[in-house]
C-alpha cells in the first residue's frame, strides 16, 4: 500500500513540474523581446526604438505647450486659471495689441515651426540620449559601429504626427552581417498640428476682422470644438479640442476694435 502511494505522489510531482515547464516556455515566447534585452542585448528596428524611447516625453511636452499657446516660457501672456483646473497657466497671446483702437497683431506667424523649436529646445538632451541608447543596443549585441555625417536632427510637426529626423548615418557589422541605416526617424502620433491649423485661422480672422465666428466654424467642422472666454481686461482666451479625442490647444488674443466705415 505505501508503494502505491509513493508512485501516485511521484506522478503528481512530475505533472506539476511539466506544468511549470510549459508555463515558463510560454512566458518566454510572450516576453522574449524583453528577455532578449536582458539576456545580452538584442538589436531592434531603429525607427521603432527611437519612437518608443521618445513618445512619452514628447507627448508630455505637447500637453504643456497646448495649455500655454505653444510656448513653454511665454513672454507676452495672460496668467489665467480655469475653475475646473488645478493651476493657472501662462497663456500666450498669439494676437496682441496694447492699442485699444487697432486690431491685434499676429505674434507667431510661423506657429508650427515655433512649436517644433520649443520641442527641440526642451527635449534636445533626451533626443540625443535615445540615439545613443540605440547605438548601444547594437554594440551590446556584438556589433561594431561606424558613424558618418553630422550628429544632428530636425523636428517636424505634421498632420497626425511629430517626426524627429536624425541626419547621422550608422553602420553596424558583426561577422559577415552588415546593417546600414540612413535617415533614421522617430514618429510620434499626435494631433497638435490640427489644433495649430485651426489656431492660425482664428488668429488671422482676429487680426483682420477683430473677431472669429465660432458657431459658424463648428457648424462647418462638426468634429471640432472651440470655446472662448472673455476676461475683464478685454482679452479672449480660446480653447480648441476635438470631440472624443484627447488634448487641447489654448491661446489668448487682445486688441482694439476694427474701424468700419459705413
């Protein structure tokens, strides 16, 4: 009788061990990309590597830019706190004139380029750091590295995404295998370009007509939402967002009335 019990116990142990082994193998295949990086390095798609490295920080900076009219440290701004928000923001005047009898003047004619410059200034070190990490991921995997060209980069804010173009060319060699990469770029999905396009339209109307027809715009663009708030000093704060999509862009305008001859 004891022998039968021992045999049954051994079978049970073997079954448990088999289940554990199957689970370990399954986990290995599910997380093999992460495990590969831990167990000695694994080369990755360069563009995907750079995008993943930069995505969170770029989106964080864009959120801050959206609350402050496209500038992280604005010089001409309206300090204002909305009731449903935790703090006041320095909201940039994108159209401004201290003269009460003249229309406002566009303060950022190249708003898209300005936002790209703000991202580059704020994240320059991190953009270079991600490039260094990419190169290290290959050398850790046993490749020899060759670099040609200037170690520079450009940032473009385009429709639906933010692109970081790296100008340096890279070549990695291991044995008879050579991998060359030109024009590497990170692409981060983001809708700030769409907000900037609407902002430019509002600013142009404010500068030429001293007003922007919000209801008419919303009727013609049903996916868009624009709110405006008048402050005591005569400023107007616009807030742009897309229904069902995250993110906002907010800015201020201030100027006098337009002289209209009847």
